[in-house]
């Protein structure tokens, strides 16, 4: 096993919550029953997660695999974890 990079106390996001908007990376955050679009600055990433350098605070809930029906301010309902 080779460790390429390590950093303590970083905010990271699952790759399944990321998508491109023009030249930037973005995600949708669940906020008050609505999807909110966030533009992100990303750091290192692998096949599972990306380090968020700006645009997302610790503990915020990211919408995974958003469909094309989700946009900024779309009403959302959380599903129970499976």
C-alpha cells in the first residue's frame, strides 16, 4: 500500500454527489426541504471522495446522484438510509 496524500480534518464529498456546471464542480445541498446549488473548489480526489476546499461546510447534507429534475430550490424529501 502506498500513501500518496494525507490531510487531517478536511471536508470531503462523495463523487456521486458531484457534477460539472460549465467550468466548475458543483453539488446540491439539502437545506430546509429544498435542493440548493453549490459551486465547489475541489482539492485531491479519488474514485470515492473529493476534498472540498471551498463551498461546503462540515455536516451539510449532499444529494447523491441527483437527476436532471433537480435544480436550485427544487422541493426534496429525504429517504431513509438503506
